[in-house]
C-alpha cells in the first residue's frame, strides 16, 4: 500500500503540474490573442483617421445630401469637379441629419460602420463552410490568404469611402435572414440595396429560381415603397423629377454606358468589349498601343454587349445545378451559386470602378476553401485522377488571378498599362472559369470515396 501511494502521489503531482502548465499556456494564448485584437483595432483606427482626411466619394454623398436639403436637382450637379451622384434619393435623405455635423467626423462614423460590415460579411460567409474541420494552422493560412486576396479591394473601398462593402453586406445579410425565415427583414435589406445602387438586382430572379416567391414579392414591394418614402419629405412632384433625372443618368441605352470608356479606370464587360471592338472608343486616356481586334458600329457593339450579358445571366444556371423553383439544403452549394452571382454582377453592369469588384469576396472564400479541402489533404491524392497536375494548374491560375486583380496594388508604376488593357477584367473572367471548374460536386465526391 505504501509503495502504491509512493507511485500514485508523484503521478498526481505530475498531472496537476501538467494541468497548471496547460492553463498557463492557454492564458498566455488568450493574452496574445487579446493583444493581437487590440493591435489590429489600433491599426484599423489609425487607417480610418487618416483616410477620413482624404477627399473621396463620400464628399459627393455629403454634398448631394446638402443640396437635396436646398431642393436642388442632385443628379444634374457635378461634384468634385466632374462626378455625378448616382445613388437614390432616400440614401441622400438619410444623410441629411449628418450634414449638420463636421464632414471629418461623419466620415469616421461611416468608415467605422464599414469595419462592422466587413466583419459581418466574414462571419456570414464562414457559416456556409464546414470550417470546423480545419485545424488552427489551416484556419490561420485560410484567413491569411483570403485577406491577401481581398486587401486591394478593401483598401480601395476604405480609401474612397465607397458604398460597395455596404451593398454586399445588404445582399448577404438579406439572403441570410431569408434563409432563417425572416423573409421580410431580408427582403427589405436587398430592396434597399437595389434602390441605392441597382447591383443587387440579380438577387430577385435568383430568389424566384430558388422558390423564394414570398421573399421576391417582398423585395418588389419594399423597392417601390422605398422609392415613395422621400415623397413625405420632398413632395410628390420634386421626388418624381429626381427619379426621372436619375434614370437619365442610369439608362443603359445611353451612349456613354455603351462605350463606357469616359474614365480610364472603368472595368466591366461593356468597357472591355468597347476597347476590343471599337477602334476609336472615346477613351481620351488610351495609350498609343493598339488593343482593338475589330472596328464595329455603336449599334452592333450594343447588340454584342447585350448578347454577352444575357449569356452570363444564362450561365448562372450551370452554377445553380438544379431545376428551377427548387431550393437546396447544401450550404456549400448556396455559397457556390452566390459566388457566381456576386462575381458576375460588376461584370454585367456598366460604369464599374475597381472597388466594385469587392464582390469577388464570396468566390475567393469558396475557392480557397475548395483548394485547401481538396488538394491539400494527402488522403485525396489517390482519390483524384491526375491529382498533382490539377493541383499545380489550379495554383498557377489562382496566382495569375491574384496578379491580374492586384497589379495596381503590387506594381502601381504600370497602372496606365493595366487600365489600358483592362487586366482587372481579364482577371475576373479567369476567376469565373476557375469557379466553374471547382464544382461543389467534387467536394462531395471526394467525401463519398473516403467513405
């Protein structure tokens, strides 16, 4: 008995020591995590304080809101020298109370709100993924790669104090709420996004395709209601005049929207096709280097653009992968189809600046998860035909996409060439191809083969 106690007691002491050491290490880890969060928050705050001093697009929103208060036609005025206010009356109206505060302070509030939107977007996207299967090291790498891919677009949106982060948040938060059966709340967010910038308009046919008819009807109803709300504050006639003036700016049949080359930094299918198919496309910033492969009339160009747009819209059926008017229970599948819809949105709409391609966020999250899950798991090497070749090709293509979409950020000295040849648009088109190849069915096939 004595010998037994002599053996057990040291073991107990050793166990207690191990537990104490583990708790100490966990405490140190928590302290490190807390300091990492604090350091990150301080860096973000410094960035916000510096960016709020810059002259950017928020100055346009702010000035338009002031002019609306004075009952001016905010769609006929040029702001920041020659830029127009393109967003809805209600958004300008919502900013009116803030016009009585210093602009610098309001910008700080707006950029802080954008930090919240980014964090919320990240949490929503992670809910679609079985990320719990990853260990801590893999999660760290995954988070770092996503941040690396999105850094340029986040920087552009914060630097210009733009609305893109907010619009993408309205889309994903709205769809999330619809998914958890809060259909009216979700539809209201999507409707507000449509009214502000039209980009979430693709979500309406998507909801119909996914048999979310009630939510789709709510979106239509809320969109109409949001267009009418300003009547209570500015009157029926003035609101009607503003809506017509805005439509004149947004009308896709306008010549400047067909050629879409009035600014060198425009990137979309309309801009790319204009530079490729029209010799003199009205780009005053074009370099003396040929880029067109044909020279067609504006009428034919308009027809080509509409056919390509329709093709991209039709291509969405491939990503939906089910018959119409049926929903899906697979979160991976939902993220996959949302990735394409968000990816295609800035391509289809004209007059898009680089910051609008923050919409690639869901596609980047999906693809990086897919590659880590499928091609960085040694167990899959024997399950996938031509495993090494596919892995190398995908990595090379993703690196190419990264350079094409981030070249302005990495090697800004050649920006004129990037804008001239529209390299960002080519990068997004290549991302569409990669997304089409990386179907969620392959994720499921790998899991079934393991079983």
